[in-house]
C-alpha cells in the first residue's frame, strides 16, 4: 500500500501538531511547577521567620473575623442590654462567659464591637493605600522620569505639604468636611500620598540610568512604554513594603481621628470610638479602654513584623545576610 505525499504531509503535520501540543502542555506544567515551587519557598521562608509568621497569623485571623463578623461575633454590636451594663470580663469577679470581654455602659458586648470595629480599620486602611498609593506612585514616576520643571513642581508640592504637621492637617480637614468613613479615607489619602511619591521618584532616578532602560529609549520606545514596562516593575518590592508599613500608620491615624470625634460617625463602630467612649470610666471599667487599645497595638505590631519580613525577602542583600547568620548559628550548634 502506498502513501500519498499529500496524506503523508497531513500525517506528519498532525504529528507535529501533537508534538507542539505536548510541548505546550509541558511548558504550562513546568510553569505551574515553578510557581508552586516559589510559593513553597515563600512559605518556608515565612516559617523560618517566626516573628513574621506570628504577624501573618494574627492579621489573617483579624481579616477572617472581620469578613465573617456576623458569624463570629457572639452578639449584635449595637444591641443594648441595660441589665448587664458595665459587666467585667469573664475571668474577673462578676464576669459572665456570655460576654467574654465584658460590656460597656449601655450593655453592648465589647468583643462583638471589637470584631465589627476591625471592619472599619481594615477598609479604611486598604482604601487609603489604594488612593494614596496610586496618586503617589503616578506622580513620583512622572517626576522622576521626566525631570525638569515637572519634577520641581511636584517635589515642591511634596516638600510644602510635608512641612506641616500631618495629624493637624487631617484634624482640620476632617472638621471642615464632617465625620464619616469617606472623610477619613480622603483626609488620610491626602496626608499620605507624598511618601509614595518620594520613594517612587528615588527609585526611578536610579533605575532610569540602567542599561536596559537606555537601550529601550535608543531603539525608540515611547516614554509611556518605558515607564510602565521597564521602570514600574522595579517598584513592586519597595512599594509593597512601604504600603504594609503605611497600613499600620493608617490604623493608628483612623483610631486617633475617631477618638477625637472627627473620624467616623458616632453611630459607626470603631476602635477609636470605643476608647473615647470608655475613657471617662477607665478607673472603674478598665476593659473599655484596655481591650481596644490592646487590639490596636497588636495590629500595628503584627503589621510591622510582616513589613520587616517583606523587606528581607524583597532585598537580595538582606536575604544573604540572613542566610549567612543562619549558617553561622547552625555551625555554632554543630561545634557545641
């Protein structure tokens, strides 16, 4: 039986197509294995950094409890129970495990209010990071790459705003606009975009002198393509670390504004509002101030620990230092 050349070509073509599909599948599989290997490596590094691991665990628990607050909270945070008002925590004399962290002056469960208050802190933190981060990164990228008059104008605005006390400006602006969650987001975003602009500008000034950026400009790439495709990816690591650090500052700032009465509305639930409402009873009902204060402190501490871990894994020099220190400790243990 003879095989026609046309049929043979079709057959060979089919075989080559199958081979190509197999190669494509092999490439996808290899890419998947590479990504999974990176995730495993990241988890291992996090496990070795005990402080960062504890911070990630606490923040994860906080986020989960805030998202599923209706399922996690034992009571309605706004429900008043005057019969059980100013009840101490469960482990104190007169406490009840129905209210593990006690109740406030209106009989509202403190634990439930802390869980729902985390929603406000997390939402405000993320919203401010998005608004301030986008504005600061774009302006910093523009100032660093274009230079000249654009750079001078943007950086003079940054220097002028940095010269004024940030919290004072936030209080004045919030007092003029009126208390609300939207007000807090707008005020803190205006008060924080300069940090992103400064860092972005500094990174752009150093990156745009590299060979690959100059090569892209020589072959005729437009300025927009150079900024977005060649310079912006270098900002991922420093901006991520800065954003995590800024999140801690935003949580503190939101609590401070709410404590002063110019943050969220009195009808909302916030850690700062809970501290403000309990300050008059701090000597008789200490848990009204201490419990929100402890949660604010733990959140800020956890964010700082995670930021420290991110700084190490994002900086090759820091990773080498940590690896060298680990090897030295292992060698000392083996010698001992």
